[in-house]
C-alpha cells in the first residue's frame, strides 16, 4: 500500500505530524499490512531496532499520538466501537479501514 494513503488516514484521525510517533504509526501499519498475524509487541520491537530506540519508548510514542488524536480531535471514524482503544486495537482498526478503502 502507498505510504501516502497511510499518512492520509493518520492525518484524518488527527495523529499529529510533528510527533515522533507519527512515523512509528506509519511503520507499524506497513508491517501489519505485510503480515496480518504480527503482534503489536513484535512491531514495537522491529521499530525500536530500526530507529535505535527501545520497545518501551516506541510504545510510549505510539500511545502519546493515539491519546493526542483521541483528546484533541476525536477519532471520528472509530466512534462507538464499544471498547477502549489501545495501540494494538487502533492498529487493527487502521489496517481494516485502509483495506476497506482499497476495495
């Protein structure tokens, strides 16, 4: 999938471009699209290694972006999902949304 489509979706839900986690979300989505069975934990490890960081720092950056989007802009396309979002759930929802848009 084109990186631009991923970035457009992140922009749409209000993930701030100026935060480090933005590029981590982009990477996470690309990894999940390549292998739908990969876990968020494994994704965080891969990203941490790629950017010479720690898994904990990657998780924190992803979470911070997610919380910014929820707080400041609201995640409109995921309203009323019936459960609290965490990084793994948001990743699954983003991937599902991108796949739906490709159909």
